[in-house]
């Protein structure tokens, strides 16, 4: 009986070790993803929100003005530069929006990893209680072999398990 209990304890301890390794790995991944989110937020969170549709409308108005009005060359050049600048801002806005969606995806991943990590921690705690119960069972078995319990029965083991389950 002692050998089977020892084997069960060792299996639970091995399982606990693997779970703790997985918890550490998840914690490291959460930390890395959080750093990435912070970096992206710093990089793009400072800029103002501009509407792409408004900029497109302004570009169309400027292009229409250039094509229909008789403007001096210098004014046409300034308007063309403004159009180029607005097009560049539109590209930046689209890039920022894609980064924001990436931030949302990263935050969702982080939350999933945190939930998985918490579940693993609960599993590890459960394993600890099982190991304690098995050790208690082993102590009882050793004491029985030593002759301390003459009237020992399987019901005593059930009682010990119920006590541990209450914890």
C-alpha cells in the first residue's frame, strides 16, 4: 500500500511541476505581450484621431479646385503639397487603426492566457491537497503496520479524504 501511495504522490508532484512550468511560461508570455501593447499604445496613442472620409473629401475638393480654377503656379504647387500631405496622413491613420486592432487582439490573448494561468494555479492547489491526503493515508498505513491501529478499516481512509476535501 505504501508503494502505491508513494507512486501516486510522485505522479501528482510531477504533474504539479509541469503545471508550474506552464504557469511560468504563460506568465512570461503575458509579460511580453503586455510590453508589446504598451509599446504600441505609446507609439500611436499620442496622435489625434482624424477621419479618413473628411480628409478624402478635402483632397477631392482641392483636386477639383486645381482642375477647374485658373490659379497661379505657386498656389497650385501649395495645393498639390497639401494633397500629398493629406494622403500621407490618411496612410498613417490607416496604419494606426490597424495597430489599434492589433492591440485589441493582443489584449484578448493576454486575457486568455491569464485565465489559463489561473486555472492551472487552481489545479496545482488541488494537487497539493491531494498530496497532503495521500501522505496522511501513508502515515496511517505505516502506523497500522507498526500496530498502532488495531481496529483500522477502509472507512478511516474515507474519513481522512472527506476531511481533506473540506479544506
